[in-house]
């Protein structure tokens, strides 16, 4: 049976095999959204890594979720073999789905091996893989949240005395890979310039364990217009903060993809890595990099240049793109407080 005919074959129960990290799973949300829209009346379950639990927790897209490490492969296989899935879509590996029962199984192992891994974005590539099954889809990152989190974030903003008339800029100076971080001193200079030029309110976001970094940047900027939320907010709260802001300045990290889902304008500071494949998704984004000879690269390899690329990104270049965005905003994004 051809892939395009599967959707007419009574698909009621679908299992998606996702990835270990939040960032990797955010990159497949365009594909998951298209699957969800194509099989509107189907139950969709998902497997992800333990580190990605915030991605699936309270996510209305999924009826159930399973965690790789928490259950272990053997117990997980045993449990899933009794679920009677009609369709398994394996984004991660072709091997795990081999041990499961399903009417249809879809993997992309051979297509991925033969595909362009440099100049096509990962989200776009996955959507192309799925086209024979669900047709073309929009390459846009999604992250559904409930109104509970929107109200919770509005209370945080009220406590900061941030008004609907304020321009709000979010700084994300951390990230899982330390070698991809822009210097904190440069974030400080940038923050001072944004306050001086535009009178912005700055919210600093950081992951658990980055509290020291975000506090240092807040203290060094030394303004009552700066608010530190490093390590104090979860994924859904961060998403709503991004939605209600006017500009996000971020390193290359999974919070960059969450920022893309918010629809807010983004300036991403890129050092080691490949923005063609793993950069921000969407039209409202700029990538700032130093454009040295070895850029872009495979950042997982040992750098012979000692990550000179991220060190050479200038504050004035980042500020220039921030100004392009802020100059165009006659009015900030409005939200009710």
C-alpha cells in the first residue's frame, strides 16, 4: 500500500517515537502538528527521553507519553506491544519500532543517511520525509500551553510592574553547551545600550543551574529595569514570557526553538554550529555570527580555533539587529494586566 493511502485505512491509534531532548522534539513539532491535523480523530502517544518530560507534560496533543530511561527498553517494549497501534512513526531510530506491533511502521533511517545534512533545516527535512504520508505542511515550531500558564506569567509581570505600554526584551545568556555562549560581559553592554536607547524592560531567562550567570548579568547592568528569572520558570512559563515580549536575544540553545514557537522577533547569536540546519525557524529571526573561515561547522567536533567564532561576535552587530526590530515597533505587544 502506498503511503498516501494509509490515512484512509482506519488509523485510530498512533505512536510517535521522539527524541531525548526538548530541543530535538521541538524541531519535529511541525511534523507532529501535520500528523495531528491529518488524523484528527486518532489517539496519539509519544515516547521521549527523560530530559524532554517538560515537552510532553500537560501537552494536549498527546493522549499518553512514555519516557525512555524511566521505564527501560525491555519494560517499555513489553508495555507498548500490547497497545495495538495502527501506525508507528519513528523519528529517532528504525530499530526500536522493529520490536513493536503495528499495522504500519514508518522510519526515516535510509532517507536521513542519504539526505543533505548541511544546507537544509532539520525541521524542513523531516516535513519533506512525511509528505508522501500527510502532504506538505507548514515548517513552523509549535508549543501549546493552557491559559493557566498565561495567567501565572501575567502575575509575574505585574509583580515586576511591567505595563502593557513597556517594550520588553528577553535575554537568554545561557545554554546547555557552554562553548556556544556569548560572553556575559557583552550581554551586559548590550543590556545597558538597549535601556539607554529604548528604555526597555529586560527579563533574563536561564535554565536550572544558571542562576549565578543570570544574577551576575542583572547586577552588572545595574538597572531597576532588569528582572532576573534565571532558574525560576519552567518551559511553559518561559514560552508565555516569550509570547508577551517584543524581542528575544538568545544563544544557540533549545530555548531558541521555544522562542521561535512564540512568534516574537528573535536575534540569535551563533558561534560553533550550523544555522542552516539547526538555526531559528521562521521569518521573524536574525542570526548574528562572526563569519570566520570555518563557519558554519559541526560543533560537536573538537574546535582547533578555541571557539573563536563566538568570541568575535561584536556587541554593535547584535545591537544593530536589535535596533532594526525595535525601531519598527511603534507600539509594543499589548497584553492585559
